[in-house]
C-alpha cells in the first residue's frame, strides 16, 4: 500500500516510517523541517520512501501527495516539551488547528475520489490531562473535564475532526494516543527558548532525555521539576510504531480510538534513580532537589491498554530499563558532538 505520513521528520515518525517500510509499504513523507532543521535518517535512500519538503497546512500540496495513496497518517503538529505549553500557548492552538483542518480537507477529497481508505490521527495522552479515572480508558476524554492546556485541548479537537469527517463525509478514521514516547533521534528544537534546570540548559524539556543529559553532565544533586511523584508510563518508540501500524490496518480499528502505551507506571523520582544508577552505578549516592513545577505538569497519567490488546493484538513490552540502555548511549554521543 501507499501511505502519506505528515510530520515525517518528527520523533514518532522516525520510528513509524521504518516500521511501515519493513512491512513492505510505499511511504511518502512530508515535513517543513521547522522544528529540527534538516536531519538525515537511515531510511532516506530507501527505494520505497520519498521525502517531500513542504507545509502540511497547504491543502493543495496534501491533495497532490494523497493522489494514489491508500492511507494517510496525520502526524504533523507543532509540539514540544512542557515549557511549550505556556510559552507558545496560542501558537500551539492556532498552528495545529490549521494543520489538522488542511489534513482533513485533503483527506475528505481523496476519499471521495475513491482510493484513500482511511485517515489515522496521531493524537496525544494530553487529551486526558484532567482525567479522573485510572487506569484511564478510551472514552474518558469525553467524560472528564476538558484539558486545561491549549495543546491538550487542540489534540482533543483533532479527535472531533475525525468524528465530524465521518459523520458528514463518511471518511473512516482511527485515533492513536501515544503515552510518553521515549527513544532516540529527538534533538533540541530550532525555536526552543533557553530553559535551565539547576546549572544545566534543558535539551527538549521532555523528562527522560533531560534527566539523562543532566546526569551525564554531572549535575549533583539532580534537579527535578516538582516533587518527583508525577506518574508516567514511558513507552518505547519502536513499540509505539508497531501499535500505530497495527491500528492502521486492523479491520476492527475502523472508527475507533486506542491508547498506545506500556502499562507500567513509573514516578519521575523512580525514573531519575534508575538513570542515575545506570550512569553512576552504586559509587555515587543519588541526590536530588525539587524545582518549582511548570503549569500543566499532569500528576498522574496511566492508561488502560486493554482495548489495544483486545482489538489490535498489540502490547508494548519494552521495559523502561531496556529503553534507557538505548537512549543513554545515544544522548552521551549527542553531548560529545555538541548537539545537546
């Protein structure tokens, strides 16, 4: 099958596109390189992959690229770490609304022409920002108070776009919600503002890479945001890619939404101690101090993953420890090269 993936140079797509190529599909990627600049990917020269530089807000370009495509993965978005949520509160909402509206306009037209089978939306666990059900099942985003952040609210709006396009135009969809994706390949964004944590400038304002780089750079005591009791489920990017691919092609995924995550809950403090021991061993005792948290720092995010297991046969199995064994050496090398 032929698949269009927007946000092709993004972090999640860096795992998804190789997964789709491995499954034998032809992939067209679209990205404007506004976040990281031009990056080299291991699959750039793959005979079934073509990367187009362009703006995902352009309906005419999306319409052209969707010609002959069977599937569309709408992954393009302005996204960053927790510091983005208040520093760029308007831009996150406005820019991402323009992107998702263009994506659905083009997808509806392509589906009408007869070949496009479905649109797959890469949403976010931030739709559950104010959830009060744990583990949080699909559907809780409609029962819970709406997200407080503009980013979470816009991601919820993406899911309503899918509902509306089906109800009015019969465009089939699937919604995928990643939870705290972790892996290699993410770098400091071009338009990041300088934010420090203790004596270290944050790299991405995402908890795992920032804790790793602070410890690698010798920060002691380690600075963490808030108490460290915040709970997350850290999902390996390779697992997430398999989950998205399963959701794209499973017959039972039509017009359904899925939480894609490892079910294991870990506090920020537990994560910090694990990284510390992997880098320092037992020779250096773990010490930390708590900095004032940012707004929208969700305290508890634990998904119910049973629907993905039941409908897709998907289960994320890579442990946080295994993921860190890949991430830590990569960040060490990025620091050596001066990129973090």
